[in-house]
C-alpha cells in the first residue's frame, strides 16, 4: 500500500474504521488486526469503488463487512460474545477509552447482535436511515424501528 494512498484515502477516515473495529474486537490485539485488515481491504478493492456513493459510505460498508467476516472467521477458535452475558474478563479488557462512560457504551454495544452493532455505530455517526440501509444492505424503512429497539436494549444494558 502506498503511503500516499494511505494518507489521502484512509487516514482521513481512520475514525470511522477505528470505531467499527472497536465495536467488533474484544482486545487491543484483535482491534489492531481488524484495523490492519480493513485498511488492506480498502487498498485491495479501491479499484472497485464505483462512485455511486460517497467514499466515506463505501469505507463504512467495507469496514463493517470486513469486521463481520473476521468475527465469523474467528468464531471457530476464539470465543466472541453477542449476548447480555459478557464475561467479566471481556469487560475488563475493553477499557480502551479514557472516558468511563464511553467504555460502558462500547461494552453495551458489544453485547448487541453483530448487525445491530453496525447499525448503532452508524446511527451514532449521525448517518441517515437511508445511508445506514445502504451500508448494511437492508431496507431504510426498517432502520428506524431497529434503531428504536437497539436504543431500548442499550438502555437496559447500561442500567
């Protein structure tokens, strides 16, 4: 990957990639692997970008797909969690932000189903329902309902 491509096309969107990778990884090592794989896949598939959407939307979609793929691939040998019963060890390892409230939110988000994690992360990035639907490959009409249910679930998890 050329340094110019990374600096111009990936680095400005690194916050997007970081947030998605944090939502799907359970350790710093996993996060770094996810981040590196997302960057690699962006570089590998840059010629497939057809400009029907914005570059940032494409980055979101690619980041989400890579994270979901890695999560499924890793399920064979490593235990990942998508339930209300996140083990204490996973909670302890997930304090990566200086703000405790942000750590609590990410811990709660990690307890959501895989696709709900992606939806709420996009919602927190203030993406429109249509953009979220485009990125996740779902119907925009269903996004509002899903977000309402996700918010209710997060409130329960945080209380």
